[in-house]
């Protein structure tokens, strides 16, 4: 499960990935720019809405990079009757070998590899980020037990913080502060995905909330399954747990959104909008009284348009020099 994942509850045979999983041979596949865009529009709806405001040069690179992360993520999350963990692990290993080479040989999936090679050459994205991402996907191949937030943070970094950092290289963010903010935003979005998908992940046999935090609030995986299977709404223990999780996730949004103003001018609006829209999912969870066991929180079109108007206004003020710096925006972009 990653920031670019579709919820487990949404996974079905009606979606066929543009690439088939391979077993023994590396097969070339047709993957056009239109397929990149279709993949983005279908499975990254919130980010896709925000990304339409990128200047075209940045947007093409963002969509292409998203296609890579999404395609590999689907290898793990799209589990049909014929899905086999060993075959997925084989392909992930093939990608590792390709990444460590000079990228002149065909990748496990083409032309996806050629597209990624061009991105690596143009933007000098560190290969280690992709290895860390593959580590996160490998961890999702088998049920895992997350003991504490340190382990959860590591998982979120691997499957989503790496995505944020890779995007930072596309945007030309060079300062440590800017790259840290990009990583933090990826982690914030992944934490949000985990909270909105608790029910779907339980159905798929996965639990990402740390065991010690479940215990702190008198809960457990068995308790969550009891609520889920009984079709019950949240009880007091679960609501207290969720309030704590949301509070921490909002901290990551606060820390990361300061970095928006370190972005190139044309990238500030879409990144800030994406952050605000994802942060708005937390508010939707609260409005539904934390009932994420049987509902998947999402922002409505009205909220997307409202947030876009707010961000347009903030961006306009920044460009006109009427806002002095990032610190003064803190109260403006918090809910």
C-alpha cells in the first residue's frame, strides 16, 4: 500500500493494469503518454485534480514518474486469482538489477523503463530512492506487523516519502529544507491513506496501525476485526485512537507545507492544492465520526473547487509580494 495506491476495497477485476505481470521473460509493452494520463486520472484522482495546474513541462514529467510508481504499486496491490507473490518478487528484483545498471538494456517493462531512464538522466534522481521504494513494496507482499511508529514511519518513507523526494528533483528543489518538506508531505499523504483505508485493508488482511498504539487505546487487530465483521460503527476506543492518529498526521502536513514556498513559482499552486485536498480527507473522516471501517472518506468536487479557489488566492498574494514568508501562512493553510 502506498500513497499512489487504490484502496483495497476498490480493488477488483474490472481494472486491468496497462502492463501484465511477468514470470520468466521480460516482455515489451506499449505504454503511450495517453496511457500515462489515463492511469493518473483513474487512480490518482485527488492528485490528478491538483496536477492539472502544473506548467506543461513539469506536468509531463510528473505524470511519467507517477506511471512508474503506480505500475509497480499495482504489482503488489492488484491481486487477481492468478496473482503470485514469488512472481512479483521476481519482477521487483529485475527492476533492482536494471536500476543498478546503465539503463541501456531493456527494463522489465518497456517502454516504461525507457521513460524512467530519460527522467533519471534529465533530473538526476538518486537511484537509492527507487531501491527504498522497492523495499516498501517487497514488505507489502506478505502480511506484516508494525510494532511502533518508528516502523510505520519507515514504511511510509519507503512507499511515499520516496515519491515526494523524487518529485522534488523534478521541481529542482535543492535545499535540504525543501527536500525534507517534500518527504514529509509524502509521509503525511501516506498516513492519510492508511487512516482512510483501515476497513479495506482489514478486509485484505493488512493492518498498518502500530500495535503499541492500538494497545495504548485499549484496541487490537482483533478488536478492529470485531467492529468490521459486526458491521458496527466506531466505539469510544476506536474514536480516541483515530483522534490521535489524525492529530499526528496533521503535524506532518504543517511541517511539510512550509516547503511549498521553496518551490518554483509555477509548482507552488498544484503542490499546495494537493496537500490541502489530502489534508481535507482527515476532516471528512471526522465528519463521518471516524467510520473508516465501512466507508472510504473522499473530498467532494465542491470541496476541490473551493480549495482550488483558496490556493489561487494565496498564490496570487505570494506573487504580488503581499505575503512576506512561509511562516506567516501557517494559519492560512491549516483547517
